C-alpha cells in the first residue's frame, strides 16, 4: 500500500518486507528518496505491514500487520510542516490481542476513531484513552463486531 500524507508532499509505503518507508522529494535534485524506514529495530512490525492511515491533523499514523498488532506512530509536526523531510516518525504505542488473524486494513476517521479489519472476519473500533496517568498515548477498544463478513475483511 502507498498513501500520501494528508498535508505535506510526503509518500508512505508499507510492504511484505515488514517495513514502512517514508519518501520525500529531494529539493536539490527533484528526485524522490527514502528518508526513513520504520522497522523492527525501531519498535516496528515483525511481519508484513498491510496498511496505514493518518489522523486528521497528520501528526500521527496507524499501521497494521500480519504480526497481529496495530501500531501508532508520531512525528514532530512543526518540523514536518516546515519542510524538514527528515522529521522522524517514532513509535508511540502498540495494540495487540484484538484480532487472532492477520490485520489487513486500518483507517483513522476524522472523528479520531481507528477502524481495523482482519482475516478473522472481524471489525474493531478504537479511540484514544483519556487516561492521564500514562505519558504516552494509549487506545481502548470501542466496539468489536465478530463475523462482520463471512470471510476476510480486506479493507475498512
């Protein structure tokens, strides 16, 4: 899957190689280059990354994987908006244990709800937790719909 960032000209790709790559145009040569790779070494996924989506402001991204996890990433949005293509995305949290087969699809709504669809035929909805006792963002399950379809849910 490939997806443009919602507010700046930066392209994101996810792959069978277990990574998410961030692509930006080099202002000097007008050539596109990979400026960051999110992988297992920086708390990334350990298996195929199937999809990604951005929150409405573009300062967070969510990814899903064959490793049965959903990961939320963040960036210093001020740096990104100012044209700093090297603004690094970092892992904020991991959600696991909600699907028992490959998570194929994830989408972040404009209302802040994260939806996932998986090979277990289920749809899950998550919202950011308002628990102020933790320093990092966390998400809680809002809704689970078992057997939402008769077979795999490939896209939400």
